[in-house]
C-alpha cells in the first residue's frame, strides 16, 4: 500500500485538535480497512485521544459490532449514506469517544457499477453533543485502490475535525 505522506501530517493535526479540545475519537472503517486507525496510532501520544477503531468490512460485522440495521443493508446497500450514518452512530455508542467517523465505499478496482461506481465513498461523523450524524458523499477519481483509500482518509480527517469538535467549540 502506498500511503500519501500528507496523511501523517493530518493525523498529527487531528490529534493536536482533539487533545486541545479534551475530546476522544473512534473510527469505523470498511473500504479503508483500518488505514485511518493505523495513521492515528502511528503518532506518539495518540492514546490521549484515540479510544478504538472498528474495521467492519462485512455486512455481518457492521450489523453485529455496530448495530447497523439489516434492513438498511438490504435496502440501501453497505455503500450508502444510511449505512455510513448508522456506522458512525454505532461506533460512537460502542466506544468511550466524543466523536466517531465512519467510512464505507468502493475502493476498486472492481466492485463498482453504474449506480455505485468505483471511487464512491460515504463518510459520516457522529458526536456526543448533537443527535444523529452528519454525512457526505464523495466520488474520488478511480486512479487506483490506494489513491481512493488515501483520498477517503484525508476527507475523514477533515470531517472528524469539522463535525467532531468544531461544532462543540463554537
């Protein structure tokens, strides 16, 4: 796996921001396979802010570990806004974190179709100061599996700060 060096800087910045806010975070990952958690824990002192990470690649894992509804998985599919939101809420509810980011998508090179092409990623953040979760849909260029996973991790770091702590700071 080729990891964009910018991601290390983003992990450090995320840790600094969460530490300054006195918050802890958790991650729930599907298409990134633990990349976000690995980046966070590669920074010394990350235990100050990182509670836990879930890698829920299968639908069974999403349902069993996070409480994602089987009906949501059947109706919308694992790669959907509904499932990303349920993943983020489930990660928050099953951790001691103040904010949780969830990522689900199609990293390719196969697995996509016209309705859900390779590079389609949903990211959601749930926090303990607002009800529900905020989610965004992304369509990353299908350059490579690594590039999609790197782009998803970058967006997840940005969203984790924007919706995990900045709303509370204001």
